[in-house]
């Protein structure tokens, strides 16, 4: 469930908005991490 929730936040871009502004690189890495979780 945690992964699903995180995915929703990322897609929403609402919660990621501030994070992306602060660090755009880490935000992208987060998306990749979610993909990994999906594969697992």
C-alpha cells in the first residue's frame, strides 16, 4: 500500500512540487525507485 500511496503523490505532482523545486534530481531518482518496487 505504501508504494501505491507514494506513486499517487508522484503522479499528483502536488506534494512533489516543493520537493522538485528544491532538488529535481532526487525527485527523478524516486520515480525510478517506484518502478523497481513495481518489478519486485
